[in-house]
C-alpha cells in the first residue's frame, strides 16, 4: 500500500484524542496536508448536532471530489456510528466506514479495505498516540459514554453508558507523555465529574488529582466538562488545594431557569447550580467557563430573558452559546411547542453579544497584572508578534496573548513558561511583555 495519509479530525477534543490514536497506528504513513496527493484520507466525524453533521458530510464529499484515483476514503467516528446504515447507502463515495470502536484497528481496516462497526466504544488503554498541535500540551480522555439523560443530547444513544478508564491506565499515559516533554494536560470526557462512578467510586476526580500530582514533570493541568449534579463541593475544594490543577472550572449549565432546567433533565435546579458557581467564582485566580442552549422547546421569552440577565451579571470568563438542535433519539425531539428557527437565531445573536461582553470584561481585568504564560509560536497577526497563552487557560478555546516586547534581548523559546506583564487589550487580544526571559 502507498503511504501518504491525510487525516481530518472534526468536533470535540475527545474526537481529537481518537484521531491521534489512529495516527499512532499509522506512523508508517507520511502525513500530508495536500489531500489530493494522499493515498489514504480519513475523516473522524462529529454527529452531535445538525451543524456538526452537515460539516462532517460536506468535508467527506469535498475531499472525495479532489482525491486521486485509487486512494482510500475512510469515514470514521460519531456520525458514522450514529447513522451507519443510512450513510453507507447514501454516500457510496466512501470506501470504508467505521464508527467509534475501531480506532486502534484502523490499520487492519485499511489492509482489509472493509467497513467495520464494533459493538463496543473504543476506550483508550495503552495505545500510542501522535499528539498534535502542541509540543507541551496533551488532552487525556477519562472515559467514554454518559449516564445523564439530558433532553437535548443524543450522545448516550450511540456512545452508550459511562465507561471510565482505569486510574492506572491514565497515570501511565501521562507518565509516558511527560517523558516525551509534555507537561500541561487537559482531562476530558462527556461528563468528567462522573469519572469512576460506574466503578462505584463517588469522587473519582479527587483520586485522579492525587494521582497526577505524584507524577514528576506535570506542571499544569485542568479538568474540562464538569456536570452540575455530579460536581461536589469536596471536589472543588480538592482542585483549589492542588498545586498542579488550576482553579479552572468548565461547567456547561445550559440554562438557569428552574422550569427549563427540569425540562432539560439537568438534575440540578437554579439554587444548587448557583451554589457551585458562586463557590468557584470565590476561589483565588479562578476561571469559570460555561455553555448555554437557546431555543429549547418550551423556552419562553421570560425564561430566555432570565438567562440573558444571569449571563450578563454573574461574571463568567467565557461563555459558549449553542442553538437548540432537534435530535432524534432525544426526549426533546418529541416535545411540543418547538421554537422557530428564526427565533432561535435571534436569541442566539442576543446572547452571543452578551457573552462577547463577558469575555471583554474578563480580559480587561488582566491588564497590568503579572501572569504566567507559555509561548506557542509566531502569531498569525504579524511576524514580529508571538502567540502565547496564559497557563490557566485551555488551549485554543480561551484565547491568545500577543508578546510584543521583552525585557531582555534574548530569543524566547516556544513551549516554555514565562512570567509576563499584561500591557493592554486590543479588540479581544491581550498583549504582554515577558519580564523574565
């Protein structure tokens, strides 16, 4: 088999980890950014909401149009898993279909040139990954599947119930990456705060924190995707006490109105959600990120207004806004009183403007402060500006900082942590001067 590979990872960071596993199994291939020259093209798809599904299909068809004769086109991941029969009939351009169970067997599928869908979701355990996008940061997947029954979410229908990785497996993976020079880690899953609950361990994340802190070389860590009803005060206090894990709290609450939270089947109402958020906000150097869904069935104007008022006044550092997507296999799909697409779009724009203000306020507070940051490389803005990230922030989603000066006439090293002083805010980008080069 010829050996040029073009691979595309769509959707979330959990998908990215699975893509990196496939890359680890195909290291005998030469990676190419030019899909038209590739002998194998793999698209790891997302099947979460309509926009992601459309992007996945369009990406596959676009790559097919440009590919060379006799190349293999592979459609993998969540969308393939969720609609396997339909897609195999409707997209004959694809040579190999596979879902969420055979990432580590991708080399066998290419050799056999056959589609395969395993009964179980793949759970990384000892597989060698090719970490992409960074020389110092890696995502670590905690589990697969989800035990929650959120009205709007179809993930459990094709990813199944919660299946947590063994703590030793996670520690071994981190240790291996530290040996390769990685020191910054983001721990991810569908519902991270439920980690190990399927193994009858109530507060698995606290055990994870203790274990990771024992690994020499881990300098920085954060946990993404906390779920309100499975996040305990004890966990938040353990994060706050950690010398490795940042006070970084990513909790998608989706709404704040009590009636809507019940309809969404979120487990927690407004008061308990506020109790958690207020405690997070009270911690020193804390960073609080959330997500909201607009236009869920039965969302009244009053409910939406309450959410907007809360988003505007709580003091979130970052907020994602999602437009409700009507997904089959979810309980919301069968609800009456659907909100029109026009109203959903209008509400998304209104809340989006508010979340932009939240980010501006958060960034403004950084001006004139001393921070730790890590330099990622040259910025896209100008050849004389370097792109950096505050070590507290999650890569790619929380923004970048431009380094426009330094106090010593020395070359700055990419991937190294520096102390810096934030100088100003230009648009939604902070600028800073490195104090200790």
